[in-house]
């Protein structure tokens, strides 16, 4: 390829990658592309945001800000003046993206498959949206005519892979692994095509979602310490995750060979890390046992009883042959699953606080703020302290290890215009515990276990066995990047946007929270700042009923609604 004097930045995302998995492969020289980038560049852990979930993490990367400014706290949020939940997308983000800022400064950008880029925004260049895109029937490219061109050129395109909910049989696991690889190949080809059609590009970014999808589903097969590990299944499926990193390394080699010259800074990163998921934690059940949350006297209605009964069939080996039919028999599983099962039985008039999602976000039920709030504003802080104390006291009964690594008041970690929408209490789990938003175990007539080891019975709608961790990966390579730079301060996701602006010799908006990773750059200098971009998100991102259903199915399959 021909080189040019102006700087370029090429970002390759490995969603969910962790050094725990990559280092053994690097030692065996099975990732030669990544190995060369590290040998002639720098590497470190990259700390995620809180919470370390893809929709928040990639937004932290894209904006250089923490959640209190960009305003996202989960895949779904509470609707205004309601307990109902709505799925989020790019129209809910309250801060400008890096590619929007670069576009307004005359830089050409090519962005493919970054989560939470639908609906697509107008940029100087080309954009293909990623996770939280409703599907191929939606307008998932900018410019809009690019969609027709891509589909004609590639023959097909896959935005994200739907994972069958419930325990997977051998056939579906094989199909999943094949489909994920095909998705990665198509997205790589799309990225290559757009870089070729925009030869004057300045910023290019592709996110490979495959590691996240496969680590959620296949961790149990490659980790001998996992409770669900067995040698027979490991022999067949234990290499799927490593194989993924190897073919992505080949795809990245292709991209670098074609498009990275001596003036290109290459950044490889993940939005969070990964590790085993070994226990379900029923946080709302725990809050109920502590007298903080209240359920209606009638513990189960007709719909929830049918749903529980149907899902339990998935865990019965005697009816394994009909597992694929369960969701056809019980269509309720594919609509309103999350809200009806998680919150349909709560007594809001007596509930002081409740957890939303699968990561430890807790909202107080405040009078005047929530529709049926029962916590007086004057009692807010005392009630919040009760919730914090309860969460800090929650331990694994087998090890006595605290479930939550940290429990924060929202203002301790967030600040900004979106603070009022944040959970009142934020519990961070950086270990093998997963908050089960829905209790599939049914009524027992006695207090249920709050912490349940996977394998005893069906705990999640998806047979998830891998879970996010805070520590992701970061590699930087190029003439503008030092070799073996010291890690004097562990970089965070929010540091990448200001660092990339510095690489372009662009001033940094003064409302960004991240810092320039100056110690990694050959041209170390004091960062220059400019007034923040006057940003107002006017995108129309309302999902239709059918689109909301499709988003829900995909998130449930990944374990994000469990």
C-alpha cells in the first residue's frame, strides 16, 4: 500500500479479550500478529468502566467519559415515571462519540460493528452499526445506500449471532461456533471494503464481538476449574475460544498488511475481560429476606408458572429431544420475558429498593420520584445506607467471600448531567458471581437460597458459564507509540479517546474524563484542551414492538437478562 505523511489510527477491538486467555496462546506463538504488535509496541491491562458491560464500556471508550455524563447504566433502563423497562441504543447516549468529534474536525472515519452505534449517525466517512441493532431490516449503515452495496458485495451480512436460550445440545453448539466465525469473516470483509473505498481514511475501527459471545457460552468447556467442566465435552468444545482468537489474529493480519503503514498507530483493546461464572446470586430475593423488598402475597401468576415449568423442561435430560420446541410451545418466553418474570410480582407500595439487571445496580423506590414510591425523601440516605450495608454483608456461604468487591453510592463513581438517572447504589462484582434478575426456581414455601452454584438446576435462561471482568487488554504499536513503555498508571477505557485525539494533534474537549496515556507516546507533551462540543442527541432510536422482541431475545441468549 502507498504511505502518506498524515497520521492514521487503526483500532481493532476484541470484545471481552483477557490476558488470562491470550498469554498462553502468545507463548505458544499461536497469535503471531498480536505477538509482533506487542514486541514492537507496548501492552498492559485496560480497566473497564463500572459496570463492565459492553453497552456501557464501548460508550466509555467512544466518549472518553464516565457514565454520569453519557447516561447509560445497562442494556435497559427505567422508562420515565414508570417501573417499566426500555432497551437502550445510541439515541440514549448523551455525549458525542470520538468519530463524531473527528468528523467535525475534518477527519475521515470508517467504523464497523462497534456496539451501540444504532441508529447510525452522520459522520465523515462510513459506519456499520453493531450490538443493539434490531436486524438486517433496519437501517444499519451510514450512508444509507451503503447497506445495499454491502449486501450485494458480500452476499450476506451478520450483525450479531442469536444464541439459543436454554441449555444447548451438541448440534446447536457446533452451529453457534460456525456462525460466529462466519460473522467475524463477513465483518472483516466489510471493514476491508470500506477502507478500500475510502482510501483517504484517518480513523478506522472494527470490533470483533466473537470472543465475548463464545466466552459466555463455551467457558465451561475450556476451564477445568469450572463446576460444569467434564473431559468428554472439553475434548469436543474446549478449543472453541482459543480457535476464535487464532482466526481473529489471522483476520487482523490481513487488515494490517493492507492498510497499516509507517504512519499508522495500531491499537488493539478489549472493553472488559472475562472469567468463569460459577454462581447465581438472587439479589432481589436477598433484599426481600432483609425486609427491603416486598412481593405480593400470591407468589406466582399463570404466566410465570407456565414460563417456569416450560424452562425447567430444558434442564431435564429425559426430554432433551424436545428442548428446541419449548420456545415454540411457550411463545411468552419471547416477549416481555424479562419484566414479567423479574418485576411482575413486586409489591411496589412496600418495596424500598430493588435491583435492575444482572450486575448489581439497585434503585430506591422514592416517594415523588417513582410512581408508587414508599421511601420518604427525608429517609433516602438512611434507607440507602441500609441497602449498602446489606449488600456488603452478602457472602458466598461456602467461602465467606463477599459477593460484591465494592458497593458505591452513585455519586462516589459518577458525576454529570445524567447522575439523576443512575442507580442509587452500585455493587461491583469482579468475580464469578452473576446477578440473576429472574428466579426460574419457582415458589418453595420456604426461604430460598440467595447464592446458588451453577449445575444444581436451571438458573439462567441461557446456559452462560463465562462472565465479564474489569481487566481487559490494551496494545499500542506504531511510530508514535513507544516500545515496552512503562505502565506507571493502569490505563482505563475512558483514556483512549483523549489519547487518540492527541495522536492526531487535536485538542481534547475539556469535558472528557479520561487522560492522555502520554507515557506510551513518542511525542510526549502537555495535552491541549478545547471547549466541549455542543452536543444534543436528536437521533430517533425508538424500537418497534418486533424490534424490541428481537433485541430481548438476543440479550437473553447472551445471558444479559438472566
